[in-house]
């Protein structure tokens, strides 16, 4: 009457454990879609501004840069989801690559409170995308003025908002 109980305790752990599966899915990096990669390359790199005053503190700035990179990727993924419905991704890429204010409006639906939430941060969508693609030091929509020809500027309070960064200019 010998029972073999050692096989259950000596077998290697499997990935069927829900906690292990969750942890492995969180640690794997998501592959970037080609359009996300292109838009990430077109964004203004705000880390260059911070690195000028580095003073040998590489660890804090690299962590900050990683957070900025992650936030930028999340913001771009969110934008792509919204723009797929309207097919305006190409127009945004054209405006960003040519740095051309003569491009068409690139619009997204205005939320009820007029803000966009990315990673538990709520911000004005125009500020988010102008900061990513044009002015990394931008802090408020009050620092922006829409161009005369932009018909969906944030300031007009329409149901659609133009997030084309070249349809806005900085207020001196």
C-alpha cells in the first residue's frame, strides 16, 4: 500500500495559476502598432529639456523619462482608438510630419466635462496632444490661441474638438 504523493509536490509550477498568469501578462511589454511607432517618433521629446539640467542625477531622470514615455504611448494609443472611427490618422500624421498649419482639422468627440483621462490624469485633450507633439512645456489651454481657420477649436465648445497641434499658437 504505497501512495505516490511526491509527483504532485515535485512537479514544476504551471502557468495555470491565475496570479502567475496576471503577473506574466503585466510584465510582458506590448508590441507597438506601426502607427503608434510613427506617432511616437513624431512627438516632441520633452526629455531633452530636462537633461540639460541633469547635474548627474541619471536615475531620477531615467525613471521620469520612462514615465513620460509610458504616458505618451498611452495617450497616443487612446488617440488612435478615437481617430480610427473618423479615419483622421493620416491627416494627423501629415500635419505632424510637415509641421503644417494648413492641414485639416483632426477632431475627437468632446467628453461631458471636456477633459481626457489617461493614467488617472484628467487634462484638456488639446493640451495633452499639443504638449506631446509641439510644446513640451505647455501647462494650460489658456496658453493657446486657436488659428482663425480652425472650426473645431476647443474654445468654441462644439461637440467635436480639433486636436491638431498646428491649429493652435502660443499666447505670448
